[in-house]
C-alpha cells in the first residue's frame, strides 16, 4: 500500500504544480504511467488485504 501512496503523491504533486504554477514535472505519458502503476499497486494491496481477512475469518 505504501508504494501506491507514494506514486499517487507524485501524481498529485505533478497535477497540483501544473494547475498552480503552470509547469509540470512529468510529461503526459509518464504521468499516465505513474497513475496506472499507483492504481495497480493499490489493487494488489486491497486484494492481499481481502485474502488475509478471508483466511483469518475461516
């Protein structure tokens, strides 16, 4: 989950700087890749969490 949070923070910082200061750190393609990686790590963390909860419940 930590990797997903860090990647999303990078994405958010890039969008925020683009909106406020008008300069982006990442280009569009890299921004998309960071968001996709963040989403992927988030989904993996949630699935692992659900599997652990299901295993401990049984």
